[in-house]
């Protein structure tokens, strides 16, 4: 699958889509129909991968076969209208469990997104830092001793480890921690230590050659893209391929805020 050819040919794509197999709020068939109705040409489904720790948002290992079967059914249902791809958003937890793990090679995916949602707390246990801010604020006290610098550093440390190990096609929402971190500590993204961490990470991204996602999910509610547009030009100037994904969890959000992201890319990059 050549993402670079696809995104050069059309902007009617989305490769980050969640359904009933994880924390999505609709079935694959409903999402597929919404995409077809909106004139999309390429749609990739990307359920949150099975992981080896408890999580209400991730698909189960037992449902992977059913997921594959449902993709094939939807492909036949919409044959000639839209191309559908069997992907997965794979959580990186550790060198032992992430996109490079053998288990995911056995799924015969068309592509994968590598993302970080969990980091280790002070005691070494995994904690989801990707949820709503109210939950994040409570976790800061309960698991991290209110040390936001520790949380940010751990997020990017895990992200760098994931890049080092590779075996995924698209880097998902690579500065997602910035949203909760900024609510917790306003102005944190402008602090020198934070900028140094992200600058170093972007250098690593550029060296890796991975495709980078511009994730539009949070734009309407939070006024944010991931990554922050302040980084887009550096990535583009370095030749990084940027793919605009809506990270849709509902059918009516399959194209959410993608037009706004494309407008920035076309006028400012």
C-alpha cells in the first residue's frame, strides 16, 4: 500500500477510523456508508490494538478474526465505490509490546498506526494519559505526584522507543500529550525544556522516514491539531509525508476538520 501515491492523488481519504471493535460509536458498516456518502475514495479502519493490560478502549484479541471478516464483507458491499483497508492503531507499551511485536505481523494488516496512549507511573505501572482532562487531572495526583514534567518526558521517551523499533506505517498524533499537559500547566508548550524534547523528537521523526499523521479529531472541541501546526513546516520542509486523518469515532465525524487542516497546509506550508 503506497500512502504517498494515494495522498498525492486525492484528499478524499481517512486512515484513522474507530468502530465497534474498540471505543468507536458505530459499526464498520455504518462508518463505511458514511464515508461512501461523503465521497471518500480510500478509508482505513484502525481499531485500538489488543494489549496485554486491562483497557476499556482496546479491542480484544479474540475479536481480531471477526474484524477481518467484517472488513471483507464491507469491501464486497461497497465494491467499486470506495476502497477499504484493514489497519490497526497499535499501542506502544514497551520494547516487548508494540508495533514491532510478532503478534501484529500475524494479523496480515494492510497498514498500522503507531501511537502512545499509556506511560509508566512512578511505580512502573501503565496509566492511560490520553483521556478527558478531568480524568487526567486525577491521575496526575494519584499516579504521578503532580509531576507534569515527568509525564511529558515519559510520553516522549516511549515515543522515541517506538520510533526506534519501527514496524508501523503512520505515526499517530505524536504530540497528543500536549493537550492535557497544557490544560494542567498553561503555557507548557512554550517552556524551553518542553520545546527541547519536542525538537529532538522531530529530528528523530525526520531521520526515521515515517509518515506523520495530522490528526484533526480535537479541533472543534479543543482548537487543536496533533501535531501542533507550529511543527508542520519543519516536517514538510524535511520531506516528511503528512497524512490528514480525522480519527473518527462517529459516522458524522469521518471528515471532521480535515478541510481546515488542508487549508493551513496549502496556504502556510
